[in-house]
């Protein structure tokens, strides 16, 4: 998945003046970017949802003070975070930045700044 996402971002970034809003989709593969931004803004940990094979299917932020998850859908009780996430026998746990990068790759400064703008409407 990482290689696919990185190749797509590279292809899109080669286009002239392509703004991240034209290719970043927080509901389809770029959840890690939004989660990193929200985690940085609120100083909260990132969590991953894993399928039974151990593959990360989704990344979100966990707020232990409210027992809520935060992702592109907004805030919700953490017990509801796996709703509408594909996979069998889903579980979630705290994950490291390295685990996120190993799965989803990294993002440019411009992509991070775009995610910051979008995060404002969620948090």
C-alpha cells in the first residue's frame, strides 16, 4: 500500500500546480495524514485499526480524557471507531510514527498544511 500511495503522490505532484485538495482523500488512504496533524495539534496519541492479518486499515487519534476517537468523521466514542472500516476481526491499539510511515509513507509540507486547514473543521 505504501508504494502505491507514494507513487500516486509522486505522479500527482509532477502535474503543474496541483493542490493537495485535488488528490488527498482522508476517507480513502490519507487518514494517517489527518491523524498525524490532529495528534500534533491536540498533543494526543495516534491509534491504528488492524485487521486479523495485522494490516493497518485506519489511523485515528485517541483522546483519553473523553474516551473518544477523532478522525475525518469527527469525534465519536472510541467503541464506535471500527464502524464502516473494512476488515475482519478488527482491533485497535496505539501505534508509532514509524508504523504509520511504513504503511502509508510520508507527506510533503504542502500536504501537511492542507491537512491542518481541514483539521480545524474537525476539532
